[in-house]
C-alpha cells in the first residue's frame, strides 16, 4: 500500500484565515463571565457591558436562576428527546401558553433558538413557486431561512414599503404564495418596521406577514408584548417570532400565530422536528422572567431612558446614531471594519465592552459600534460611556 497522502485542509484554511485577518474580518472568541448590574468580567477585568442583549437585566436575576434550579432538582437537566418523541414536558406547554397570552395570538411553539425558528418556519411556509419579500437588513437567520426555502427571494430596500408594494403589484401574480419577512426592531440599525403600514399592503396583495421580533419582545409596547403591540397590530400579523435569550435573559425562541400555523409547523418545520427539546428548567426560568418583565414595568422605562440619554449626548457632540429615538439599540456607523474594531479594543481598555459589527453581519462600508442598553445599567455608567465614546470619536 502507498503511504497515506497528507490532508490539505489546514494549509487551505490558514490561507483563507490570513486573508480575512488582513481585511479586518477575522473573528475570535473572548471569555465573558460573572454578569452583574450591567457589568461583566472580560479576561480579568470588570467592564461595563454595552454589548449584550440583556435589555431588561434579567440574564443574571437570582429569581430566574432559582426558578431553573427548582426544576433542575426535580426534573433533571435534559428533555432527553425531540418533543414529538418523548421530550415534550408540561413546562414547555405552560410556557407556550404564557407566550401566546403575552403576544395576543392563539398559539405559540417553542424552538431551542431563534436561528432555528427562522431556518425551520420559513422553508415550511414557502417553497418552489412561491415568493418571499425580504427586507435588505434582515438578520442572517432570516436570510438562511429564505435560502433553504427554494422559493424565489426578492430583497426590498430597508423599510421601503412603497418599493415593496410596487414589487407586489408587478409580480405577485406570477407566484402561488407570497411571504413578507421583516424584523420588528432591526437588530443592527435599531429602527422599526412600520407594521401598521405593512399589514394593509400585505392584505391587499394576499401576502402573508412574518415578523421576527427578537429585539422588540419584552421591551416595546405598553405591556412589553413587543412591536405588534407598539404598532397596534396584535393578532394581524400571520407569523410572529420572538427570542427568549435577549430581553427575557434565558434561551430559546418561539413562533406565534394561529392554531393552524402551529399545527402545521409541528408537522413541517424540520428544525423543530429533528432536535432535542430545550431543557424543562429553561422553560421554568423563562416563565419566571416573563412574570418579572410584566410585573416590573419600570425595566422597560429604564432601558428607554438610558438609550435616550446616550443618543442625546452623542447628538449634542455632533454625532448621529442611527435608529429610532428611544430605541434601546444605539448603532454608530464608523465605516471601515479595521477602524471599527480598533475602537472596540480601545473602549475595552477604557472599561467599556461594546459591540463591533462588520460584514457580513452588515453591508460593506457600514461597520459600526453597537451599543445596547440595559435597564440595570447605572445611569452614571451610561453617562460615562457617552463621555468616553465622544472623547474617542473626537480623537480619531
Ligand atoms: C438574535 C436574533 C435571532 C437569533 O435568535 P437566537 O435565539 O439567538 O438564535 C434571530 N433573529 C433576530 C432578528 C435576532 O436578532
């Protein structure tokens, strides 16, 4: 036998990694732990955390952890099977019921993550011969869901509903089903899709609406139900998606809508069918997080107040963050990816952890800092972030 030839993989990957590094696009992991009161430990230092999506400050709430602990003790760690086999715990259904009440829809269905909702539900709803209209700034999981669907995908300019309606007028008749896919609050721009305007357009053209409300859930609306409540369209959106790992501080996600929708997805969404049910203790934790989010409305006010403060200070200093005025996501476009990441590192040295967002997460030329606010950030810390950021922006 001739000797086994060497694998060529490592050399090939190394070449690609070098090119990515040169372009400022190589990504790497950092260790973050001991989350408390809007701060975390990063390496060995405590820094203010403006990079996480813990909008209501529930990710480290001891009451949420206690709820999980109680169920861990009696029910163990894992669901042990897919929910359709033997992994459907009563707590999964209690949580689905609570989420349906929050969202004002008939039913919801839990998934282990928001990414999995989108790569499962979109392909279940649209297939060859159908068309999906997708906002240009949709999250990667929505883009991947569209790609997996085999439907024709048409991208419309960000939040340009007039352009969307023109596309529907011109081409809707060529397809069987049409699905319009948007985010409630766009995660990288911090602005909202005007859902009250979207619904009539969709209905006029017999298109279905799919709203990923990952960032609105728990934060927007009078009761924290999210973007649908904020725009007064609860019950009018065909498919609504929410994540539990952001404002609610736990993990997992859900899709909500009619009984028919949920029954259909249970049978047709592959990322629901072929995956282990999420840990029952996580459902218990989320039920407690929901209870706190609803009974402590001050958290929603506090996160908005902090966002308004940073935006006002930045604007007074001559900088223009993107997004809606009281949006809890405050993006500042820098442009160049390497410069963006240099600013992230520099802010870290000054005690602030902020997000640096580069392509392909955002379009080329729009690399940005992403500041996300939390109800538990002390106001002085928010003000100190604004001061440091303004100094750094003036200095570069
Ligand atoms: C975070 C996010 C997701 C993914 O949710 P996970 O539960 O973290 O997988 C999906 N869609 C949008 C818009 C998001 O921001």
